[in-house]
């Protein structure tokens, strides 16, 4: 099971990233758990400088933008 972390303060873009990530994962048939991390210390601990960011199994794969579900499918596959 994959673990997805949405790193950000909970803004509109953070919510959109979570929504797009869930859509991509469902389209690919990936079993996952999605968590939202808003603590700035935890976020910077991942080396993230710009939010929103997405970490997959602890590794940051995108930051500072909201990829489309199609682009996320490539990142998650």
C-alpha cells in the first residue's frame, strides 16, 4: 500500500493536489493512504521550499505546483 503525504497549509492548491492525487491513484487501481501534513517544521523536514508538495512513500515527487491527474499517473506508476 502506498502512502501519499500532501504537504502544505491546507490552502486551495493543497486541496486540489489531494483531489488530483486521489483521482490518479484510483484510475491506476493503486491502494493508498493519504495524509495531510500542515506542520511547517514537518514540511521543511522533507526539504520542501514551496507548497503544495506531494511525497510518495516518504519521497517528495512534486512541489510548488498542482499537477493534473494525468501527470500524477506518470509520477505514481
